[in-house]
C-alpha cells in the first residue's frame, strides 16, 4: 500500500474516532444535553470572537505598517525629486 493510501486511511480513522468520542462524551456527561449544547455553543462563540478580535488587531497593525511604508516611500521620492531638480538647475545655470 502506498503512502497516500495509508495516510488517507489514518485520517479517516482519526476523524471517525473523534466523532465517536464526541458522541460518547455527550451521552456520558454528567450534565443534561441542553446544558452541554449551551456550553459547546458558548465555547464556539468565544473562539469565534477571539478569532475576529485577532483579525481586527492584525488588520490595524498591517494598515499602520502600510501607511508608514507609503509615507517613507513618498518622502524618499520627494527628496529624490528635489535632488533631481537641483541637478537640473545647476545644469541649466552653467
């Protein structure tokens, strides 16, 4: 059997095992199904909110970085343009 086949079988077995384990844990938990479902939903909502917060933070960081890079580049271009103008003035003056 090739590597891809073994990897695929392992992945399918892992997914099935995780699913069966989750179902068993739900049925064997000491709390009611409603409480378990509410707890799972609240954990998923918290994870989703944490992901959104991290995304917003990273977007702000990238925006600030981009603005700094654009301003630096713009200032450098402006300086270069001034240098070129001075060179042209010297050439025209001679």
